């Protein structure tokens, strides 16, 4: 009887611990815009804004409520069954809050409201002096998000605003000329002062200096990923209702998932990594490289807005029983082809297995075309050859934040033709391997080679990150494959060349001449970087 009672008590204790929230928000506002009543969903109460104290007294003359003409079955009713529409004037919500950082989440369901079509809605939003977006179109955002292969009908934009001594958080919607603005829901949640502010140590990649995150900084959450695990809803967070998505859609090596099974190793938080930092589920799952460490580079590809600084928070926690000592398993981290960590060792950062830790990195995404378009932010990891025993690398969680530039977080509407991560085993990393000083010729010397009207002629080994331009324009006569040792000649199929260049992606073009374009490519499971020259049909050079 005593044993049964003790076991029952233990189970109750474990259950209580698992559901306990390590941070209790002091302020939570949930506003169901366009509604006149309150509703409860997922245990949270949303209040209608029709008679709210947070709206201006002229709400009836400056806005109106509406319902979507069609409610998609995948879209939650709360807060997406109603919307507040502003078609002429700016409209400001004002929330009395205490001083300190706050989460601001804006909920959008771009649909047709009272005959107004979402693709014709353009507007700007600002908060406490920060421009969150300008001439924004929610319909284009859902179109962009849907390109990953999963249809997206609604979405949430999340920001972090530091409220100073005014103790007011305002949110202003301004329609563009001859257009209208709308909002379905507004959420505000307080957070610990030291979660993303106060004594944050950022290691800048590619430079020694970068912005300071203080009360004059606003942040936009771009990605919050449970690496190797499933999606975690807001109710599964540590009291701040952050949603954690699966990282699967952003992997650049989808065929080799490298998931570590859910671990039941106890997670022990520390003063440097408090229990509100991330849920235990983040630290109980991970992606490692394991037996595939010699075959590929673990890479995530994340589309972001160019022209901004970004902070990446990487979460680590050792779960693998074989790893117990410093130096046993060390690995490298790269951000945008720049070294972030050359000798990452979680046992050097923590007391041991089950102790979580996070590291913050800063990187600037250059605006190459001058239009603020989307660019891919790359995060990669691979084993370090200096590891004493194991070749591996792992990651448990990832958060990516855009930092404001002179009070501005807005960027152009996404181009719907921009592609999200393809399932191609390529990588931007420059491996410090000795490259072969020779040319590989692709020729019609066997049934496995495919010649086609737009001919791929030669593959050059990549040297120090740039193609030796003396090779450009050479013909097949100048590079006779019979003059090279047989072990240095390799043949490639058309399928392999398409894989190496992401279907001859224009973003991979590194040169252009009379013969045709030269593409950067990745072969040998992304371990070798090459240049691939492709014959232009109209060219008079090369084959006749």
C-alpha cells in the first residue's frame, strides 16, 4: 500500500511539474477585433473591441466591424471570425502597461470583408514610435508563406516593444491612399526583463561591432523553431504563449533528418539559462548528425528581409549518453558562410548532460539589389576534426529576430515568386579541404551522359571561394580529357548537374561570357564546391 501511494504521489508530482509555468505574465491583453462579445478558446479569454476601453471614442465613425465572406475550415474562429476595418483614417489602440519589454502579436486573416478584397488592402502599422510595416499587404504574405508546400490562410506577426516611462503601448493602423486596413486580433504579453534585454551578449559574425539591444530597440520575431521536434503551441510555452514551429520546412538536407528521439533525461535550468528561457520540450529533442557526419553538412535556410541586423539565438542541451566530457565532441557553426563558432563544445558551456544553454549571434543581411528584397539566411553546422572521440554536431532550438534600423522594422511586401527552401542537398559553406588542381570534363564518353541543346560543358574545382577565370571560355579541344589521369576524370549526368545547381537557379550564377553562364554548384553531398559552365544556345563558341 505504501509503495502504491508513493508511486501515485510521484506521478502527480511529475504531472504538476510538467504543467507548471515558470513565468507568470503580469499583463495579458487579448482583443478580438471587430467583435462585441467575449469568447474563450484554448483556455484564454478574448474580449471584443467594440466597447473596449482601449479604443478611441470615435470608433464608430473611423472604423467598422465585419466578418469574412468565407471562413476557411483550417482557420480558427477566434480571433479570425471578425475583423476591424479602417478605410479612411488612422486608428490607434492604447493599452496601459507597466514599464518594460512586451510581446505584441498581430493576427491577420486576409479575406474579403464587406466586399473589400484582401489583395487590395495596403496599410501601415506603428507602435510607440517604431514603424512595424509600411504599405503592407497581408494577402501577399500568405501567398509567400504558402510556397513551402503548406497552404497558409492566416498568420501572426510578433514584435517585442520596450515600453518606457510613458507606460502606454499604442498600436496605430493607417490605410494607404485609396485602400483600407484591417486587423483580426491583438495580443500583448509581458515578459521577464532579462529574456531578450539586459546583459545580452551577442557574438557578431563577419564583424566585431553591431547594434546594442536596449530599451530603444524593437525586435520582430522571424522564426522560432523546435529543432528536431514537433510544433509547440502557445499554451506549451513557459508562460509567454510563444509558438515554436517544427524546423522541418527549413532544412536544406531533408533526406537526412538526424532526429534524436524524445529524451527523458531531466532538464536542469541554471541562473544563466532560467526556466522561462524555452520549454523543456525544446531541450528534450534535437537534430544531430550521427552516422552521417561524413556525408553532408547540416544546414537551415531561412528567408529574411535584407538591409537589417538579425539576432540568432541557438539553444543547446546534450542528450546523447555517450557524450560526457569536454573535447569528446566539438563542432563548427557557420552563419552566412562566416564562422560563428570554430570549436563549439556544449560541455565547455554547461556542467553536463541535461543542462540547457543558449548563444546569441548577430549578422547583417546586406541589401544587394537596393530594394530590400528577401534573402536567405544560412545556418550550418558540421563536426570539427579536432574532436577527441566523436564526429557529430547538434542543435535543439533556434530563434531569429530582426532588429530595427533607426526605428524601422518595415520592409517591402514579399515577392510571391521567391522560393522557400528546396529539398536539395546543397550548402553555402566553404570547407577547408584541399581542392584538386584540375578540370573535370563532362563529355559524351558513355551512355550515362546526357547531351542537350543547352549544353553543360565543364565543371571547375572551386579555389578559395572564386573561380579561376583563366579557365573561362576554354573549348573542349583545349581541355582534352585524354590528357588528364583517368582517376581525375569524372562524368556527370544531367540530373546530377541540376541537383548541384538547384535546377540552374539564377541565384547561383557567378559569371557570364560569350559561351554562356557559369553557375556555382555543390557536389559530393555538398562537400565540394564547383563552377559549372553552361552553353548558351545562341553562342557561337564551343560546339558547332
